[in-house]
C-alpha cells in the first residue's frame, strides 16, 4: 500500500530513476504520485493526481531524489495530499508508507507550523522538522516507513516500524524502496531493514543503526537471484493475462519440490487474507480430511484467539507479499505466545519470511497485477504438497486449457455475461474455497457482483435471488445445487471433471482428484479477466484496490 523509492548516486538522473522505480511500484497504490529532487541546496518537486502511465519527468538534473505512489488513507486524492510533503521552510521533504495513528494528537502539539494537506504524513514531517527524525519517530504510533531528504545534505535518512523498506546496493548509487521488485533494475544486493532500524544512505555508504539508541548495526546483505525481466509484459495485453499464462511453469517447478513436512503440533491455525485466505481454507479442508486439527481463520479476525494460544500449537500463513498487515499482526501475536510459525510467501526477505520458523517460497515470480492469480495457484499447490497430494499432470492440464479451445470458449462466455449484474458461484468441500476465489476475482476486476456459497447453502436463502437467466457457476461435484438453481431458471455453467445434463455451458478439466481445483480456478481467472476486458476495464489496476495491504 503506497510505494516509496529513493536514490543517491553519482549521475544526475535521480528524477528519472525515481520515476522508473515508481512505475515498478505503482501496483501498490495508484491514485496519485510525486517526486522531489535536491537542486542547489533547495528542493523541487512535482505531484500529480492519477496513474503514472507513461509519464516523463521534467525535474532538473540531480543526484538525489525520492518519490511516492499513493493509495489514499488520510485526506482525499488531491495534488496537495500527494507526497513528497515539504516542511515549513521547504528544506525537508518526506515520503511515507503506513498510518500515523496518533497524528491528531501530534498535530495538536505542533504549534506554529503551516499545514497544507490533510495527511498524517505532513504531521509527521512537521514533527521531524521540530525535533529531528529519530526523536520524532519515537513519538509516532503505528506501522510506518519514512524516507526523509534534507536539502542541506547529500543523503537520504529512513526509518521503519512495520512497513517494509529495502536498501539496494548499486554501482555508484544506493537505493531504497518499499518493495524489492523496484530495486532489481539496479542491483541484486539488498538489505531488508528490520523494525526499529534506521539508515543513512549516501552515494558511497549505507549506515544502518538502531533507531532508539543510534547504535551502528552490521546489516545482513542478501543476494537475490531474481531477474527484472520476469516482470515484463511480453506478448500479453495485461499483467493479469501474463500471470495467468505463467502458471504452468510455476506449477511445473513446484511439482519438482520434495513435499515439505510440517512438525506435528497440538493444533494448527491456518491464515491468510483475501485470496490467500481461500488458499488457506483449501489447505484446511485437506488437513481436516487427513485427521489433523487445523483451523482456518482470516488474518483480520485472528485476534479473537488470543486467549486460546499455546506454545505447543503452530500457525501456517499464506501471503503472496509477506507484508499484509493483518498477517504480520497475527504472526506477532502467535510468536509472542510461542507458536511455531510456518510462512508460505512469494517474497524472499519479506516480513513474513523473516519472522517464520519454517519458510516455504512459492517461487511464482513477481505478481504485478493487483488481483492475485499465479500466487494463488502456487498456494493451492503448496497446500496439496503439504498434504502429500501429487502435483503430476497439474501443470500440463493448465497448459492444455490455456493453449486449447477452452481459451476461446471462456472469451465467448464473457461476451455473453458481460452486461449481467450478478453471478452466483457454488462449490462443495474443497471446491468451496475455489468458488469463493472465483467470485472475488470476478468482482475485483469486472465489478460484476459475484457471490459464492457452499453448494449446500444455496437452498437456505440465496436461491431466492435466482431468476430466469441468472448466471450460476458450479464447481466440481455440486450438481444438487445446480439442479435447484436450474429449476428456478438459472443459467448453469459447470466447471469440473464430471459432465452432467444440468449444465448449459460446460468447461471440462482433467480429473486430478483434489488437484483439479487448480485447472478449475484457472478457468475462473480467465473468465474474470475476459469480463473485465469485455467491459472496457483495466484488469491490472482495479478501482479502489492496491496490492500489498500494509495498512489496517
Ligand atoms: C485478491 C488479492 C488480495 C490478496 C490479499 C492478501 O486478488 O490479491 O485479496 O490476496 O490482499 O495479500 P497477500 O497474499 O500479499 O498477503
């Protein structure tokens, strides 16, 4: 949520580098953006409302700069609320990721300052202007990351608690960003800053300190083996489409892994948020059926278990980004109570990765589209592996769907459904989380209201909404519900490996036992994508959303 990027180098192309970095980070927030550079001991900035798109910058040549792409929390989407913010004397500027929870309290004490925006960020900046970054940071409550540029120096200062900050060690330049993907164009040598750490970055040196004491820390340098090319669009129209097509390769790689084993524990909680929570629920069905005491919980509701947590329990977390705040808070709570943490994430070095006792990487490559696709199927695959279910033939079956006649059949269905207001989705057993994910994908990118139910629940109320022609997606073996909906006029679209005469449209997938969930959801991903495109929308950047939800 919000992307921040800074650079200090030898070359005078800071503004261009920051702009390129922000373009990489835009999926974290895209309602407005801004850049500031240092020029002759002063600061010059540009700020804009809207997506960055193909923007170019006219800021003057400079060796040092920072920028921000925003997902608004405090204050509307206006140029004045966009970052970077300036202090009263236009000598300091700040970009910020997170929420200053006590900003009203702090603002009340900051007499004599001129406030020009409605943001919590500007309050933090005036506080830093009064007492300095480190002293001010101690007064800030919340999960935050700040980067400060003081026009009096050729350095960037940054400090963090909760929100991610990664330093990139480049050639003749050093970088800092809220996301490791933004650094890959420049370097694969990175330092993941820990909570409570601060950093001073110059062109020649990076000095990490403990924010509270100022004690110098020797940071761990991580060498990444990722390539920036992984995230280029290639022949595809959108990242969502590209990422759907990346899936056979990701699944192929996962199928070669030796199945990770989890140490037994008295009880295991399994968590995620949004799409990842459905992957957790899918794995939960498999664990429960194998007799393991596992309970699926959405990350944001985990706090209610605090009295029930014991050191002989474990927690499995799914998170593409490894930074989702509700996931991080659940981990913090569970760790404090002594639970063993098993983190399943796509981002090496992410907060979840660092906090986990057992780490499992999804290996899906960068997911740029806001709506998760390949990370979700990778999570399903890991859930299957943890339950000793084979992944053979899964990648091949997905490849067949993408390269065969199914692709066009889904497009035709999207053309037929594109003007519908509602779509109902049902699944039974481990196909129920797949139905939930299908409905989420459709609403996120096409804005069509899609609602998922456990197949057995449809007759307990939702069936009242089925009218002549209402589209109903039916996953797997949920034919009773299909017949019930058909009897009320529903247009029944079957996705599974058992054909039935109840289906008006049928998308067959290979019979891979529990693993059939993967090809089934791929069909729904394609449908969501095609619906968005057919409705003239950009599926990569749905309204109101941002990838990596790092605020509560
Ligand atoms: C939906 C989507 C979100 C994320 C959720 C958790 O397409 O992407 O629902 O799944 O915000 O994100 P991660 O997996 O990064 O924790």
